[in-house]
């Protein structure tokens, strides 16, 4: 299990570095109308997308397991993910500035909560750098020869870590109340002011890691 976690936990931590979702949640929690309900609804929308990506990755892993040796398939997935991340890094390098986080609608009606859910789903579905990191982590769990229990633990850890930008801020506010506002606001300002640098470091750093690991798995297969 240790070798599996050594592969997937760094990818999950990279997937969790998403300034946009954190920013939206912090703006939502500072609003006057049902901030907690709306923040948790955004988190639920993010969770549904991650579960769908998990199902797709495990499906591909099931197909890989049908092969005599699933290692090359794992290497290919990591290599493709690395190349995609490199492309996202180039796009971040060429982009000048980015839009500020957009909170869910202020109206407290159930239809507005549905829009908050849709916003969360949309944010996660378009959070390409996180999804490109998350997919190979889930695929690695699916093709691992670890026990079912170990893979289940790895799944829960990766899912929880990758989703932490969505559930973390409302959970912290729920636990600490107003004491959480100031550190969360500082965190939001750091992520917002360094959004471009974070994106480039994340994309290029993990792109290099995935390409090296992917090539190693392909060459050693």
C-alpha cells in the first residue's frame, strides 16, 4: 500500500491546488445569504464531477487489467497526462491575468441552490489541471495489485484531498466560526495574487514528473 500511496498522494495534492474553487468558496462564505448552505452545495457539485471522473478512470483501469500486463497502460496514461499538463502550463504562461472568482447567486431560493450546485460542477469540470492529475491517480489505484481494502483507503484519501478546496473552507468555518475568516481571507489573497505562478509551477512540475514516471513504466514493461 505504501508504494501505491507514494504515487497517488502527490498527484492528489497537486489536484488540490486550485485557486478558483478556493476563491469561489471564500467569496461564498463571506456573503450574507445562507453562506454555509450555498458553499456546501457548491462542494456537492464538485464532488459529483470528481465521482464521474473516478468512475471513468476505474473503467479504463478495468480495461487495462484485462491485459496480460497493465503496467504499459499505466505508463501511457501518465505520459499523456504529463503532456496535457505541459500544454496547460504553456497556456498559463501565455495568459495575461485571469477572471476573479464568481460566487453563486445571492438569492436563497431552492432554484438558486441548484445554480450553486451547477456552478460547483462547472468549476470542477473545467478545472483541467486538477482533473489531469486526478485521473492518473485513480487509474493507478484501479490497476494496483494492492488489496481491495488498501485500494479503498487510497481511493478515499485521493478523493478527499482532491476535493478539499471545495469542502475545506466551509468545514473550517463550521468548526471555528468567525475565527476562521481572517486566515481564510489571507489564503484567498495569496492564491489570487499568485494564481498564474501557481498554475505554471503546478503544470510544469507535475508534467515533468508524470512524463518521467510514465516513460519509466513503459520502458521497464
